[in-house]
């Protein structure tokens, strides 16, 4: 039984907004596999076939899969993520990664935002933590 409102699917299924995002990324990236956007640090990724495991250096970043599924191995631990999960890394980590779900009809689509940790530290250091609007749970 499908939920009546695809925007509120509690089971992590593809929502209408995620489908729209996938369509926009696919249109924007075109036939390319990787596209560095005009937004600093933002890369769009497209794969039309499952990829075997390969070694990568995972940089500090936020990786969001819009369509497809991927496995990342760090040491003895494997992480599988897809449309319902994201991967956040805060350090350079040697990993093994593989795309598990991708096809020409339904390519793997991902957005990767590289994090500038030095800039984040500098911004946090400049915050006025005595301001109640900047406190956790504040309105700021």
C-alpha cells in the first residue's frame, strides 16, 4: 500500500521532491560523470553502471545520494548508504568505495559538498556564544 502523500513517506522511499532533485541533477550534469559546479566545493556525480570497489581518499565532506546506492569501507567497517542516508566525514580517510546500484535508465546520482574545516573553525571561533539566539536550540 502506497502512502497517500509521497512527500511524507515514512519508509525512506523516493519522494516527489527527491525525484525532482534527481531530474534536475541529471539535466544539469548531462552526459558527464563528474561536474564541479559554480558553487565552491559542490560536485555532482553520475554513474550509469555498477562500479567495482576502488581505493579513494574521502575528504571532509557531506555526500548525499539522490538516486542509487553505494558502499564505503573504512577499516573493518562497511557503510551502505542510499537515498535515505548520507555520509558525513570530518577528516581525510582512506576508503574503499563501490557503486552498488546504477543503470543507464536509472543512474546513480550524488551531490558531494567538500567541507572547509579551517573556515568552519574560524567561523565558530567568531561566534558570540553568549548570545541566546546563537545557542543550541535558539532561533538564530
